[in-house]
């Protein structure tokens, strides 16, 4: 048998093949159980406020799953990495971290829809509202407050007073903050 590959290195769940001007790096995907363990480990790091390593853990999990084959794990990892980016945002690279959080939350909506996973959808909408409120403190205040208000309203489609009183109250509080800040902007510009 003739091989076109001059070099073949295999190990650590990766294979690197090289030959004839071609280099191929083949990464094996982990099974769902392994990815769930990776997410759980990252969750513990997040709980312990080790944000940098939590982000690394979620990124590793996301790299090893598919939104089509592992939609729930993917969406949960995206929401969690969004939280991890939001937490240290007050101290380090606030705008960049909040923007990364928003992107992660929006990615979670590929899976978490109001129809398919209403509670998860609402939870992520609440996180998104908080992120837009924080971003409004840095730039595009009116635009980001409007987005925060929309996220709160979307969240309240699920978190009703009769079924989720505590969550409803939290979202109403966010909504009040956003409307108050927006009214201050409009008052000062007129």
C-alpha cells in the first residue's frame, strides 16, 4: 500500500497528517457525555468566579459539539459563556466582553426559541437585556436601551406574574431601569 502522507502524528484526540504540500489536522469530536462533563467543569469555574478558565472550558465544549447534533448542550454552553463574559466586564475590557456575551446569547437563540424551550428562551432574554443595559453605559445609549427593553418584553412573554412571579419581578425591575434611563436621555435631548 502506498501512502501519500510523509508524516502521521496521532495523539491527544488529534491527528496531523502531512505530505505532498498538504497538512491536515483532524480533530476528533468528543461524545455528549464528555462534553457535558466539560460544561459542568466550566460551570464550577464560573461559580467560583474563575471567569477566564470558565470561558476556556465553554469554548472547548463548544468546539466539540454541533448545534445540530447537540442542540441543548450547545445552547446551554453559549448562554453560560455569555454569563462568563458578562461577569468580569465591569473590570476588564467591558465593551469587548459585553459584546461577546451578546453574540453568545444570540447564538443560544438558534436553539432556545419561545416555542421549543420557552423557559430557557426567557432566561437568555433576561441575560441579553442585562447585557444591553450594561452596553448602554458605554455607547449608543438610546439604541442599546431600546434593545434591552425589547429583550425584557420578549422575556415577559414567558415569565408571567401568575407562573413565574420571582422572574417576572426581576424582569420588571430591569424594564423599569431601562425605561428610566431612556426617559433621562429623551428629557435631556428635548
